[in-house]
C-alpha cells in the first residue's frame, strides 16, 4: 500500500498553480446527464473522486473522452443512458448521489445506491429525498438502494430546505432544470461551487436566477446547447497551500485563483499574523514565526470551511496561546486530533469543540490518515518537524489533491511517495 515519506524543516518557496475544483467538478459532471448535446469540460482535477465519477457515468452509458494532459473531458450522453447506479461505484464517494436528480429529470426514474465516502459524519440523504418528493418523486429504500420515479415527470414547486445542504441544493438545482413549470428553492447553500454549477447550467441553456441571498428560481427548459466550460479553482487546495506556507515560514505565490472567493480564509490568516499580498488572480503568502491564537467556528459559506478545519488546527498548534475550533458542520471531524497529539500536539476535544494549546514543536512519527482533509493535515504537521514522518493510507489524500507531492517538491519540500 502506498505511503508518503516527509522530512520536515524546509521552508516552502516558489509558485504553486491551483488545480480545478473537485467539489465543483463532481456536480457539473453529474449534471451533464440532463443533456443529449456534446459537452467539453476543462480545468478538471485528475483525482480519485473525479475518476470514480467518470467510471460511474460510463457505467450509466456516457461516452467519455478524457485528456489527462490538459485536464479536459468530452462527454456525449445522447444514447443508451441507463438509470441504475450501482453500489460498487457509489460506495466510495459521497457525490455519487448527485446522479439521482439528473436521471429523474431526464428519464423520470432512477435506482441509485445510498452513497459512501469519508467517515466524517452521517450526512444523510433525507434532505435530498424530501425535496425531490415535492417535485413529484415517489421513492422507497430497499437493500441500500433508492428506487425513485416520477410517473408524470417532475413538476415545479416551492421548496424550502430544512437545513442548508450543499449536496441537496445541487441535486435539486439539476433536477429542476428539466421540470415542468417554475421551481423556487429556498434556504439554499451558496458555496462558490454551487454558483459554478449554476454558471455551467446557464451556459447550457438552463433558466436559473438568484432572487435572494439563498433563494433560486428555475424555469424548466429542455432546449439545451452544446458547450465548452472551464471549472473554477479549488479553494480548499488553495487554502491548504496558504497554510503550508504560513506553517513553514515560507514564501509561496499561489496562482490560478480568484482571491475574493477565499476572502474569509485570507482574513483569518491575516488576523493571526500571516502576511498576504493580494493580486488579481494570485496571492503571495509569507509565513511568520509569530502566530496569534484565535477562536474559529466552521459554518456554511461565506463562513470558514469545514474542509480547512484540520489544516488550520495544525497551524494553531504553533500559535502563541490557546486557540479554539468549533466544528458546526460534521459531527465526527476531529479524527486527526489523535494523530496530531501523537506528534506532540496538545489538543483536547469536548463535543464539537477542540481546544488547542500553542507553542508546540511537532515530532516526526509514523501516522495513519483517516479521511481526506485529515490526511493533508498530517502532511502539514510533518513539514514542520525535524525528522522523517511516514503517512499511511494516503488513498484518502488521492481522492481530492492532484499531484500533491509533486507540487510540494517543486517548492522545496522533502516528500516522496513510496509504494513498498
């Protein structure tokens, strides 16, 4: 099984180009199922979750040409599309549930496995299903599969989500694009990745408008167009490398981004003493030996993202004083704490709150990754040690970070992948 070996105490200096967004690409790929026209998507990150979604689409009958050299894909969903998404593919990736909405929209029926993914929380699909039922979908769950159908087609309706859910918002947006009449979605998630999905659908010919901060109006329309679309940058990857520069007293130029999208992350890092220079499509992050303690709460966008919580925790272990992180999104997202404490961190967890004692020096160790973002937090901690650390179970890492060891090697990190 592959592992990463990291020898720390290297200041990271140079340029890192941020890849396309995994979390934007997944719903966009699922959304291609509503169209019979050819679609080209560019700036696609070549990571495990994207490959899994491509396998899933191919199993449904999508004709796909993938060019890894320029991170682009051509999709033709005009013929022989099936409506059955098997457990063998959906089990490894939460985003597999996103094919449910487009299949129901186009064909009025679907059999989709309940999804899997990281073990960071329950993340039930009931919000998706209750909302879809208001579009006329009838469903039942048998042996781990969702059997759903809409005998009369999807019908527009007014839907208010019981809680803010990124996945449910995406599924319902896609489903409503082909529904008869008008759909109003209220209490929507407003993450940049959702706005990217809407931009993609609009370019395809879907009639979607924001009519409030968290309210979307969709007029059903089946007259769709052939398009070429470029996915937005990965803001979580950008935030991860910002923290890497801060942690190693480095000097990184992070390119291929839109700084205003990560304004919250930039402001928090500035607040704790990190120097950041902002330009039109890049930032320069200069690490500091003096990091201030702080209190952070994760929350839906534009709040601080749960996907950067583990990474920021590593940096706060170096802060001058006691910090607190309150995790408000997932109930089981402190699994990295045990491994960080094995490296010398002093972190106590009480419910959804982590109390982090600062001014510590990490020790090198052999480590075990538990989920995608926990994996990268262990890399960050290892970069600041003096010895060699080994990180096992990095298949989690490969789900969401494109060529991470190669990107870090280019800016001075002593890191390598070992398959022995």
